């Protein structure tokens, strides 16, 4: 089907930024729970990651868009009991927090997992061969309520990859993937598992089951809404659908008029957007981005949209790193204009800037001031008194000047 719409690359960036919640409006003076929930509903998913070099990754996308908010608002939405709980944990993009309204759209994935599909082969084999262990662990959860894997283990836990888990940990993860248990809360970063009927609202659990096709169409529409304009691969990646699932559902959505085919300047593949998209005239925003932010997590899309090649170098040997250990891209207006290697040194009360790298053509004075302000705001949000610049690059010297100017202006 020929494309009916055509966007310049600049227009595509603006569509994407607006869809991702970068509206250009001033952050609210006080962020409330309703604003947190609206933003997460817009994004559809927050990826969870264990790395805590600055702060755990699921907290950062909200800060990037809302500014100084209380992390307690996210924790209440994700793990509190009662009406304040609006999120659930499941395999969305990766391990993710998702709006409760998406729970019915994930039931097909849970069913497939219970049949050994769409999960790691070793986990699927465990599900086939260890049903006695799975039933025993499920019975303990039924009797005792929210439990962590450590309280169930019959052997000493060892640090290592996931296949070093105890049988009980394997069983809990299988039950979680299959939807037989869900995450009731967390103790530190450890998941606490309980039965869905004790965690998920009855009105959600009692909804009539959706067909796989209907649920997959719903997920693709959510992805299209969150991305603004996207290729089939971009849409598929957002909720980790398989190619055959994504292509079939996309064709149905286009035929039904829920999505529209379009073309983006320089993109080899056709793109898709919601009908009658409204392209902002400009986007004025600046933000430090989590490496797992949904604006940039699909790296090929990030290159197409922003001409920005990004790879997280945590697992790269130190002598082979190009930019640093935990590098946050810096969005300034409609460009990803710099990279900053950051660490929250909580014991010393400081946010440490280990490297600053500007992207061509660099940051102008206003852009460098915006970066300085974002670093100061992040330090304040994290409860850190000092921003310490350890980098000796020319960009860091410019940042020091900007930090001084900003502090004087404050």
C-alpha cells in the first residue's frame, strides 16, 4: 500500500518527542500522583533494570519529563496495596512496570509462557520437567502470601547468572511468566510474589479474555501512540512482539483505519502513525535520559531519528570504553546533543560527572547552561549537595563555567 503521508526527519523527531511526553511545557511546581499516572499511561511501559549507578532506571524517565518528583509516587503506584496501586510488573519491553489497563493485553503472553512458548528454553524445560516443584512453591505462596525467592530456597544462594538460581527461584520465575503469581512488592530490589487475585484489581482479572490477535493489536496501537511515528520493527520492539505477530496485526490495523501508513525522509522502511497526526511546530525541552528510556531504547531508531549512535558500555572492558561506564544522553530541544558519564556518590553527597562529550556541532552557551541546570536539578532530586566535575575535556571546562554562571543566577 503506498504511503499517504510524508514527514521530514525534523517533523518525525517532533512527533516522537511529543508522543514521548516532551511537551516543552514547564514542569509542575509540585508533581502529584495523577500526573505520574498520566505520563506512565502515555508511555505504556517503564523498563526496570538493576543497575544503580545513578538511580534505578525506572525512576529516571519520570524525572526527565516531570522534573523533581517524589519517587514515593512511583513506588505507591507500583507496589502499594489498594487504590493507589495503578501499575503491575511483567515482561513488557523487558522486565517492566505497566499501567494496570494493559494487564488483559498481556494474558495471551502469560498463557503462551505456561505452554513453554516465548520464554528461555531452559525455563521452558524447567516448566515441563519440574511441575512437582512448581506446584509445591505455588502452594507455599497460596498459604503464606507475598514471598521472595530467598525465603523459599532449599540451598545456599550463589551469585551468578540466572541459571544458577535455586529450583524455588526457577519455579517462582516460571509462575510469574505464566501469570500464576505476580509481584506484590519489593524488598530492596528483591521481588515479592503473591497470587494475582491478592494484587490485581478484581475488575481487571474478571474481564473477558481477549484473543491473541486483539491483544496484540491493542499493544501495537499503544506503541504507535507512545512513539508518534514508527516502523514495523519499532512498533514490534516496544512490547517485544514477534515479527509474524506484528506484521499481521499491523495490516489489520491499517485496513481498519486505526493506523496510517506514512513515509519519513531518509527511512528505508515504511512507517506508521495514528490517523491525522498533529506535528508540533517545535519542541523545547532539555533532559538527561536513562539508557533504558523508551525514547532511545531501540538503538537503530535512535540513529534514524537523531543521528545518534548509542551503546551502553557497562559490560565493555574499561580500556575499550569510548564514552564511559554509565552514560546518559542529553536531549536539548530537538537534538541529542551530548553524553554525560554520571555516578551518584551517595556516601560523599555528590553527583560525579566523569566525562562530558558533546555531539557535533556541539552545545551553544544556552545548551551548556541547560545541561548545567539539569545536573543541578538531578543532584537536588537525588538529595546530593554537590555536582563534582571530574572530567578534563574541553567540554567539561565549558560545563564548569556554565555551572558557576547558573549558581550565580540562582
